[in-house]
């Protein structure tokens, strides 16, 4: 295993080549690092900003070994990097965050159990491998509920709602035999996230709590600060801190939360999921915070001091999805808007093409 | 000549591959552009952030043609791009800023005459091609004075001070026969610069006036706002506006100025030189202004609306020159500091390795 003191001039390896990798690469370059991106598709937005690229399947052990041999520290930018690939790299070079965080977040059941074991609230859940499991789970949790594959889901893929008994067979069929999990619906007021960073020495910095609005299961809008009580914001930070500590996490991560409010107006938080990477709901930090989540991730992964996480005024971030990107000229003409595009060739429906950060009180 | 409406996905060509090109490339990538960098040395900081690179001499016409054929619009990041190379590219693809601005700034005599013809104050100057010219020029201007080559000087190179008659022969010899210019000393209080942008439609946006401190002829520190009267700041902007208009300039540029103060305390401005490119004294805009000079340059060159040029509080920018770069950890630990490194391998004395932006009043 290589020495883990990383200095400018060293090479950061990134597993995955999407827009998150692209923005990490940009932040790393600003800090004088070289970047080597490994991804399995030629049209990878991060390739354009990398010093070196490897385009190979995540099952190509020789390519992974060569990649690991060329970098001083490695990270990943999406949580569906196969665990075996991550483990192979982690055996050759420091991988931050580690395989444990990846494995936990890759499996919805393991993730829910991990969170529940920390004494943190989640939606009710039961493992489902077959029709018998599903009936038992529905009996325990009730309806409505949502059946999800345990692995490889994102942006609402691999999910099926069960609102009445007649939905159960179709939902199970939609899982295509994959190990699954039934989750109870949470009657939430809004969706929140905490984006935070933890360094190898355990130091921790959270950005302000985000309020997120999804459309078609894809994040549409993040607003900061979230309209929650100070106590709830503090609790969200404590949840993130506890999760990061339990995972011995290094890097930026997000905890997605549901906010519920009881009849008396009391707020509670329920963890939805953990993203062991920089997160779409943290894109606002790039212009709206003292340190962007991308630089913060690079700092943490390199073992450098975390940057200040303060916020500049009220901030909103809107994703540009599919044809939304055609509004780019409008955003360039708006003095409160800061435009970021990902360099993707084709604006397919549902595809994240870029985002706009809106600075409502810039000073 | 290609169509000049540039949209994200188009390719921006950059002549020159130093840190200025690197930071332009980074800003262009954020706006969804592809970047092709042309430079004559393999160890070019901008290459790492480019989609395509050409490493060839600026005299290689075939390479220049191929470069021009691969881009939708081109710019340059240093003013010593040979005029012939720029003209060749400009004949094939829009070059912004144009050859005229380059040619004017490449020749100190042409530049001084251009400025003086606008009715803007410069140091007294005379062309010097031989010892006879020099004696006549010294008689007209007096001493101390400074002899400079007309072309290819930067950071104090190609300059020799003449403080007494005995210095003249040595100063002339130092020019090595190159066409030269004698300039009178300006008894200045401080050095200032205006960094501003002009778009193809003539719209204009100036960042706040910078106060610059040089050490060993290299910019060491920029502070914003400069400690000058509002009237002087306004005059500096008007000078920049007049120069840009007269050059039909497109892109970001800097005007370096001397501030003088008479016995009664009245301030005057004397133009030192024009830099037809993003400028070291504008690096503070990257974290300290609403739009960075690099994004502003890309916007102007692409014919997009200029961004807002407002400033976030008091800002200072310190260059990290040579071994200064070894202080990188100190800056990362300073919550007011934002670090930018250029990815250069070797920290030679006098070499610009990076810079630190200090945000004194971030909100």
C-alpha cells in the first residue's frame, strides 16, 4: 500500500466518470492534483477534465490494477461501482471512502439495518425474496408501501408502489427476481438532505440542511436553508455525524431525510438513504458556500484540512433535465444565476444535463 | 469562415497553454464547451483540462490550420502568440480578441502611440533603434528613464534602467539590437489595473479597480478595492472602456495604470500597458466576484451575455511564486483563503505556481 500523505502533483483516481466525477476532477485540478478517471463508457463527462483515462468494464481486473498502480489515492463518484472492483483497488491504494461505506449503501437492506442499529429512525422495512415474504411484510408494514430492489436502484428505478393488495404480484414481478425490500410509506412534509464531510482524523463539517423537491423521482430543486427548526437542523447534522463516524467515513456524503410533522406540529426526521459520495443536493455549494462539496471531497480524500462550510445567503439549485438545458441562454442572462453544464452530447428525457445555482442574497 | 453563434457543445480553441489557458479551459468546461489547446511545449498547464491538445510550434502552419479547423471560435491566453499565427487562425475561424489587439499590445511603441492617440496619458516615450536615437530620446525625456525592447517583454524581461548617462551604452547593449523604446519614469504612488470585458455587441463590464504590488518585476499582491477616489476609479473604467472600443475588442483584458498624486494630493492616471487577455491581477474574481474573469472571457468570446461583475467584500490575491507554493498547507488551513495551483511540476524561482485569494469580508 502506498504512502497516504498526498501533496499537490499527486494523482487522484476516480472510479466512475459522470458529472460528479467531472466536478471532482475540476476541483482536484484547481488544487494542483492530477486526475485519472476510470469508467466503463467512452462518453463519460469526467474524461474531458482528466489527465489520464481508462475506459474498461469494472470487471476488468487488469485495467483496475493498472489504474490503481497509477494513482496515489482513489475515490468513487457513484455507489454502483461493483464492490469487487472497489475492493481490488482498495487492496492496492487508499480508497476513500472505503469499501464498507460502498457495500452498506449498495444494499438497501444492509443500509436500513445499519441506520436502525444506530438508533436512527428509518421507514419500517422487511426483506422480500419471494411472494411469501412479501405477504408477511405487507401484513407487518401495511399499505401503502413500496417494494424496491436491494441493489442498483437510483432515481426511482427498481421501485414499485403497492397501494392495494392487487398491486403486490405486479410489484414483485417488476423486481425480476432480484432480492428486494419492502418499505413503509413515510407521510413526510418535505424531503431534506445533509451534505457533510469527514476527514481521516475524524474532523467533520456539514453544509447547511437542504430542502429537496423531486419530480418523476429525480431531484428537481434544492433550496437552502431548509424551512425547518434549528433543533431539526441540529438533529440532521447529528445524524450525519453519527453515520459518518460509524462507517469511519472519509470524504463527502449525503444523508437523505424525510421531515414529518405530527398533529401538534412537532418535527421528526426519518433517514431515507445514504449516498457515499458528493451529491446532487450539494451542487449549490459550488457558488453558494465557502467551500464547494467537490473541493471538500478532494480535501478529505487527500487528508487535507476540511474547508469552511458557511453559506452565502439564500441559495437554490435547479437541475436542468433533458430539454431543460435549452434554457441555458436565459440563465446566462440572469445576474443571480450561475450555470454549470456537464458537456453531455444528447439531452435525453430524464438525463441530468446541468444545473443552475441561484444566489438570492449574494452579499 | 464558420458561423459565429456558439452554443454549449461547441469547441473553444485556445492559443497558448499556461495557467491562464488552464483557467479559461476550466471555465469553458463548466459552461459545457469543449476545449482545444494549442501550445508549443509539452509541459503546458492547460493541456490537462483540454478535450484536445496540439503541441506544435506557432510557426507550424499545418498544425495551426488543423487546430482552426477543429474549433468553432478561438482565443489566445498570452500576447506573445506570433502575429502571423494569429492571423492564420483568424482567417479560418473567429479569433476573439482579434489580431489587431494582439499586434497593438505586442509592440510597446504601437501600444503607446495608440493610447496617446486616444488622448489618454502615458509615460513620455521615444522609439530607439540605435545609439543616436537613444541620445536624442534621453535629451527629450530626461533621466531616469527605462529602455525596453518593443516586442516580447514580460515580467520585467527585456528592460534596462538608465539612471545616469553612463548607463546608456549598457542598456542599449542589453537590447541586443532589437527595436526598442525609451520611456520616462513615472513617479507613481501605486500601480493599479482595470480588468474588464467587452462583448461583440459592445456591451462592457469592468471589475473593481485593483491595486497591485510587484516584487522583482512580478506581480506579488493584488488588493481590491484599490485605495483611490471614486473619481479616479471611474476614470480608470472610462479609460478601459475607451481602449476596448477603439480596438473593437472582444474578451477580457487588463489596463495597467500608474496612479500619481501631485503636491496638492490630486490623483492622475497614466496608462502603463494593455494586456489583451485575462490577467493575473484579475485572479481574485474567481472567488471574489460574481463572475470570474475566466468565465467572463468565455462569455464574451462566445458572444454570450456578460455576467455581473460585482465584488464580494474586500479581496486580496497573492501569487505563489517559486518556493512560495510550499505554503499550500497553510493556505488550505486558513478559512479566509482559497487556493488555486497550476499543476506545474517544477517550482523554479520566479515561476508562478499558483495563487491564494483572501476573502476578508465574505458576506
